[in-house]
C-alpha cells in the first residue's frame, strides 16, 4: 500500500531563504546528526565537525561519543551569523 509522502528539500541553498518552513527537517524534535545537518546545509560532514570543534556551531553532547544538533538552535545561529549586503 503506497502512501502519499511529501518530500522536503534535502539541501538548503546557502545565501537564499535559509530559514523557510520548507527547509525544516522532518525529524522528531528537530534533532539531527552530523550527516543530516551537513546535507541540509549543503556542506560536508567534515565541515560540520570543524565548526563544532571550533565552537562555531551549537550542539548537544549526549555522551562522550554522541553529538547531535537541534535544528532550532542552528537556525538561530544562522540568523546571528547572517550578513546583510546593501
């Protein structure tokens, strides 16, 4: 039995409407791992790890080896980092 599933975009175009509702991940509680966040932002997982290690990106450390990202925190981080060119 096939279900009608609405697909969300898998990558967000940097410099475009980063915070649109269509860009929101379809995950429970908006919690993402490195791979899912990298895919949404259009960067590599290595870039996500570098930003996390340099404390440029908000993250949740669940255990010493398990790190997750809350999409709402990432959105606020992107808003704060946004530069308006006029």
